[in-house]
């Protein structure tokens, strides 16, 4: 009898794992949405809604041989996962790839309609306020500034520099590039989004500055989707940040048959999609080894935390790349990421055509 594998979460890591294991085990994928989204490419979909046609992919397009449960996991025992819609799904092996808690619509059509609606909002706005100067805020500002240069874009960021997760040199270069595109950056302050009430489009910052904006985007970190684990058998395996503690094989520490991958793990590295995909590959290999052998002596593959390499897209042609030994801004990093945002590559890894016909 083939083993039962349950994967919780159909994001970057969970989707690739489901695809790679579907012909090696009885796989059940539990996800509250019917689709997988290439999240790092979502911002391009706001300025070009047709781009989202390739980045929002129904799970059934790549996951053709397994059970799909469109619901959220709410509890775990040693042998089963309980879902919000009342199912009990038995497992031999469990993989938690729940990522971040992001309230998204259930169907692909609804999600694509969201992109169209947001695009209409951007097109009709003269000014845009972006709250948060991390990678999401910076990339969104760049997308709007490049595609709609006539719009006034303002970033408000509570930190002392943009992109605090990478080096100061990269921050400075990005700040300079944004200024060259007439994006205004206000650092070391936050903004009260409730301060513009009753149709008034003027927002107040904590420094008493006023910002005119027709629309705003909140681009601050989303919470991890791990709060529900505090009531389960894994409650003692989650650290103070809400990340699951894993060993070098990406098993939950102290558990032989439960793994965790993606943003929800405590692996000390920048949380990026390409690393989540790498973790999925390691766990796919490890589970196949366990299916064949099942003995405790099986030599499992290990995952090493990756060095701080970061690619930030700056519109369609430019980008910023931070490597351990240098920082580059301009067309070269843009060629690596910004044109297609790795969408074709990611679709191919899921066994799909790189481009839609």
C-alpha cells in the first residue's frame, strides 16, 4: 500500500511538493484556495492584470493525481489532520507548508477579478500612498512608477532605511533609483490610515506631515499561518516568532514523520520563494527515501540555510541584486528577474507551459 502524505498549504513550497510526490504516494493537499499563486509576481499583476493569468494557477492544473481539500487545517493529531469543513484526513507523513495568513478569495476567477479591480483603481488615481518600505512596498512603488510615471507615488516607512533585511548599500542604491523615478520616500515615520476619513484623501504621518493620496496599499509583513498550531500536538515545536523548529532534514524537531517547509520554518535565511522551492525538493527526496525504506537508518538529505542573496525587481527592466560579495543595480539584475519575474521557470517546474497559449 502506498503511503498517505498530507500537505497543509498550497503555496510556493507545498504546491511543488504535491507535484513531485503525486505519483509516489496517496497525496492530499489541504489549502483554503483552489489555486496556487506565484506571490513574488503578484505586484506586476496590479499594473498589468493579464500577467496574473500566468501567475494564478488552479491546483488541479499541476496536481492531477491526488486529493484536493479546499479548506483550512484546524487541528493535528498523531495520525490525522482535521479541517475547517469537518473532514478528518489520515496521514503516515505530514508536511506543514502553511506560509503566511493571507485572506485571499477561494477561486482563481475571483482572484483575477481582484487584480482587474485594483488595476482600475491605480489607473484612475493621481496619487498612491504605499505604507511599508520592505521588498513588497519597494517593488510595488517601482511597478507603478515605471508603468504610470505621471502618478505621484509616496512610500512611508517606519525604519531608518528601505529594505532593512539586506545591506545598507543596497538600501541606498534603491532609494536613489526610486528618487530618480520621482517616488517620494518618507523614513522613520508611520501613517494613520484612518486619518483620511469621509472622502478626505489627506493622510497624517506620526511626524505631523500630510500626504495626499487617492488610494493606499499596506505593504507590511503578513502574519505567519501558525497561530492555530498552539492547540495541536505541535504546540511545543513553534518558536516565539511563530516559526516551526526543524532539524537539518526539515523534520519538525523530535518528530519522525512530520516535516515543515517554506516561510513557516525557523531555517535562518531570507524567506524567499526560491529557497522554499529548494526545501520542497529536499523533503520530496527524503519522503521518497522513507517510502522505499521506512527504516530509521535511512540517510536523509539535509538542507543548509542559504546565503543572503536577494533580487528586488524595480519595474520591468531594472532590478537590484545583493550577493554576498557585491551589490548591483540596473539592467543586469533586471535581466535576471524583472522581465518575466521567474514565472516561466516556476510554471515549468510545475510541469506547465511557460506561456499560456
